[in-house]
C-alpha cells in the first residue's frame, strides 16, 4: 500500500515543481518589476509601488489599447465561430463524404501556416497596387487605390480577417466532424416533425453540440489573446494606434519607444488580472 | 381506398438491390407488421414509407397520394424509432410540442394538445424533465406521444421495443395494442420478434432478402405457411423438418424417411409417386404414442430435455434426424429413455423438397 501511494507523488512532484518554477517565477518577477520604476536606459531603480498603475489610467493611449483589445477579442471570436458554424453546417448539408474530406484538408492548411508567414502572405494580398485581395476593387473602380491596412476604419478588420481565415476554416472542419458524430435519428425525427433544414440545425443539432461549441469558443478566446505576431507583422499597431492592442502597446513602451519596462510590466499584470477574472466568470456562467 | 399502396417498389444501394419489385396494399385502420430476419429489408421499406430513404423504383402512395418525392414532414405519417430519437436538450414538453411549433400552431393550442396526449400516456408528471431523466419505457412513451400529437394518417414503428427489457417489452406491447384499439390509426410496425408480430398484427408481411414471402393474418401464417422459410421462421420451438419420399399405397400415400414410414390420406396436397418432399411438423403437434399404436410413429432415444415449466421440449434422434417434441411436463421421459411420438394428419405440413413451396392445394 505504501509503495502504491508513493508512486504518484514521485512522478508528480518534480514535474509540478518545474512547472511551478517556470510559470510562477516570471509572473512574480513581472509583478515585482511593475511596482518599481525600471527603465532600460539606466541600471538604477526605486520602488514606486502603484504609481505605474495610476499612471496607466490617465494614459489615453493605454485606454485606447484596452478598447482595441476588447474589439479584437469580440470581432475575431464572433467571426471565427460564425464562419466555423456556417461553413461546417454548409459542408454537412451540401458536400458528399468524399468532397468533405477534400474540403477538410484544404481548410486545415491555413492554420498549419506559421502566424508570421500567414501575416506576410496577407500583407502582400492587401497591397493596394499589387495585392490579389484588393484586385477586385481596382477592377471595379477602374484603378482606384484601396489600402485596407492603412485606413484606421478598416485596419483592424483586415487583420482580423487573417485570424478568421486561419481559425474559422479550421474550426469549420471541427464543427463538421462534430455534426458527423451526432446520432442520425433525432435529425430524422426533426425532418418528420416538419422542421426545415436550417431549423434542424438551429433547434436540434447545434443545441446538441452546445458543450463542445462553447469549449471551442473558449479555445478561440484564449488564442485571440495571443495575436501579437499577426498584428506586429501586418500593421505594427497602426495606422496610428488603430490596431494597437494591449500587448502591442506594452511591447512598444517596454522595448521600442521608451524602454519603460516597469510601465510595460504594469500593463501585463493588469491584463493578466483582467483575463483571469473574465475567464473565471465566463467559465462559471457556462458551467451553471 | 387503401391507406398505403406500394406498387413495384425497388430499392438499391449502388449495385446491391435490397428490395425487389414489392407490391403491397394496406387497408385503412389496419395494423400491419413487417416481420423478418435482420437484413431482410423491413426497416428500409419502413424508412422509404417515411421518406427517410429514396425510392429507387416503383410507386408508393399514402392515403391515395403518391409520396415518392414528398418530404417526410408532408406525408401525413409519424414515426417511432428504436432508440426513441428524442431531442436530448429539450424537456419532454418541448419534445412533444416540437412538431406543432414547426407548423406554427398557436401556443395555447399546443399546450392543450400536449397535455391531452400526456394524460393519455401517463406522462404528465414528467413534462418538465429532460429525456435522460426518464427510464427507457418512459422515453419510448414520449416518442409515441410525439408521434400521436401530429394526428397522422399512418403510424410507423421501427422496432420500438427492442431496446427495452423483457418485462417492460410485454407491458409496452399491450399499451401499443390498446392505443391502436382506441385510435384506429393505420399502423405499420417493424420487428424481428415473432411474438410481437403474432400478438399485435392484423396482418403480417413476412420478408426475406427484400422479397415478400407471405402475407396473412397471424393464424393463417402459423397454420398454413406458404413455404419452408415461413414455416421455419414462425413458431417457437421451431418446426421439425424431415425429408421424405412420397409413395402411393392404395387410396393413401406413404412418406418414407428418417427411419420410418408414415401413411397419410394425402387429401388436400399435390403429390406424385416418387416425389421428394419435406414433412414439417411443429413440436407441440407431436403427441406421446400409446403402446398399442403401430403406425405413424417417430421414435428414438431422448438425448436432450429442456424444461419449460408447463411443458418440456424433448429432442431425439429419428433415423439420423433430430426431431423435437413439446410434451406436457408430466409426460416428460427420462434422459436416454426410448420415446415414441405420433401426430394427427391435420397438423402436418408438406413442402416440395426442391422449391420449398407448400404442397397444399389452395
């Protein structure tokens, strides 16, 4: 009995210790730095406690970054889920099993691309003079220039479209596979119950898939938080601050513009707290 | 006018034909059971009626209207599935009301009708629950309620009792029979269980490999099976088959086989001297022969005895052929004891050895 009970401990303790060190040390260090006034240009520092946080709430660029982050989160998550469900259901209804496999293969390719590659591909595609994505506009308007990445009103959506292109198509494959796992009888019963095609999905199949779809949404929400590389390559937060999310702003405050690492750390800590609270709240809501 | 007509109906999946040139007419208010071994096409046929499977050839009509190309919802049918097929995320009330809501029936009327149906089936206490919180029998009752509420022209049941345990199955079978007595809705019921078929059906349609073997009332099918397949499929314990050679003797006929010679008058059968035939006799029709009985005997040594309660099934070898007799338990012989059984001529069946068809004159 003793040997049996000590085995899990033997395996768990070292791994958990490593994990704890790897995750907690940087986190705690970030919190410590956020309470100081370190800058990259000078080695000296002093403790300023919460003045970095106080400054943040007076910083209009920070408040803009919060708003952009929220917009980014909502736009990418909603669009991804909409594309995933729409395309998944469409494939389920229209495509033959053979064709479905072909589509699935095609739809997985974008998400396999490294983010930076995807970002460059689309940056070229959105090029106002040569881009394939802007070509239809030039064709219709007889050569007018449209540069979605350098207009404040469209830049965020243009970048978000790349995110949705990668994840929405991938999730469509998952939604299709989920639909295929459903037992066929409730769908047949719904057909006998006078339900139209779209009603079958709205009232029967998608509600039956509620739990996995919510899990998918959570995955996408977490994934959307990590969009730094995509935005960095495509717009660097521009034009102006139109696509400057919190992580972009923290990065530029910490390393590019002023080297204020303490100020940047304060942002990171705030982001962490906000994320933990939001996700805990949402998770509880969903479980209930 | 018949409620359902199938004329020259075919069903093929690619090169495989599942149902071949099937013709069938089902009368209004009739309870018809499709019976057959698994893979005989009975469920496919039902699903074609429901509109869940395409019809490859021929014509199907329900209530005088050709339904080949109609959507399942527009055929005036309601179906009960083997695994209930309830909507798992909806309450029982919503499950029953789903069809009415899709037809845009006003909410107060839906409430009234759902409550009325729930009352009939004893589901009132469960209306607020989810399907998973109900037992198998209750779930099946919900499925029946969901079918009933549409007041269909035809009820379709696809092996509705197969997922229930034996006791509940008997109970639900009685409920379905009562329901049909009170509603009188034309019903097509698919099963592989001959007891269900015999007890519920007005008429049984016995299918094998997508072809109708025989149509008739349970009594007809039991008493006058049209061929060896029907004879062997219907009736438990299974009918004994003994290969015999037909011979003419005086005014009657002799059947030689299984180490014995049987003489019968042969009235009512088509026979010729020298024919190869198969004698069919049900185990309950074999009777213990008295010591003075000298002819029409099947005898051997009892090598297996299965006790059934009131009766016992005695299996013995007769001329190298295994034969079973169902005898009252008190007449049950000891194992390995010699047994002698006889029969009345009215209870035998004769089939052509080559075609398997009954030799009985129509």
